[in-house]
C-alpha cells in the first residue's frame, strides 16, 4: 500500500465506477477531498446525483481522479461508511493498492503483443548466481512506458528490469535489455488470461535508453503498420 494520500482539503475529485479491463471509465461524478485518516482510509464529500446524495454501496469499486503538480492521478477504493464531521457527512473511502498515474505527455500508445522477460534485483539468485527471469507480455507500449501482462504481484512504486525482444531485422528493432520500469498501477488480468495481472510501468532511462526506446517504438509502428 502506498503512503497516506496527501491532498489539500477541498481538492476537486472526479469519480467513476470501475469498469471491466479494456473499457474506458466515465468520470461523471464530482466530489471534493476532505482529509486522510491513515494510509488506508480517507474522507470525501458524498457525490450528488440529480440533487440528492448518492446511496453508499460498499461493494462498488470506484476510481477517483485528481490533479496534483500537473500530473493526473487515479486511486481506487470502496465507500466503506458514512462519517459525520460537524454538520457535514462524508464517505469514508477504503483505498486499495492500485494507483495509476497519467503524466501529461504526447507519447502514442501502440497496441502490440510482444513477449518480454522481467526480473527484480531483490529476487533470490539460482545455483549459478543469477536471477531467473519470468515471462510476460506487452499489452501496449509507448516511448515512456508500457502495460504488461505478468504473473508476479508488484506494489506501486516498485521497480523491475525488463527485456524487450528483437522486432524485425532493422537495427532499430534490436532487443533492449535491462530497461528499468517503475510500477504505476496493478490490477488482476481478465478471467481466462494466461497471466494473473496486468501492470503499468513508466520507464526510467539510463544513458542512451530514451533514444533506443524511441527508435524501437518507431520501428514497431512501421513494421506493424500502426496508424498514428
């Protein structure tokens, strides 16, 4: 679980019901942040629908979107209780692990399926002194990050090293090894998928990595004739 949600009281929030994977949520409810209680719970004003406070449904997962420092953030949670503070009433939101961060950027997401390998440097080594990588798959990729199918559960903020495969015969499509990704969100994969989770990572570039990734994604777009 990430740390306590640190927002100014009165910060505007946009709320949507969670949707099945692959669908776009509709942020058509409005609320304001009141205060954090601890790392798990925080209070928000009760959204209004047709002039009336919404009824609490503690089984309905919500996506809560806000802006902070020029970055759009989304946290997930369940309305757990109604709390009275003075003359006002608030929803007590039970926060879940997922936190998605969408920086304002121009990178185009390319929907392409590529086999990947990934490791964390904290995993135990094998008898030869190396870390055994796990297999994964891309859902999409851009110049700045990727959505990945994985079987390992990550926490938001953790890092992993990713190896992208060779794509085509051009030099720009050469494999990229040990590319660092910072986990921004994690959720369970759709039922029937061979992977357990899908996670979003933001690339953390070392020397020359940014240029290599840009050339790599450009090569993908040309090879697979992705219109953009």
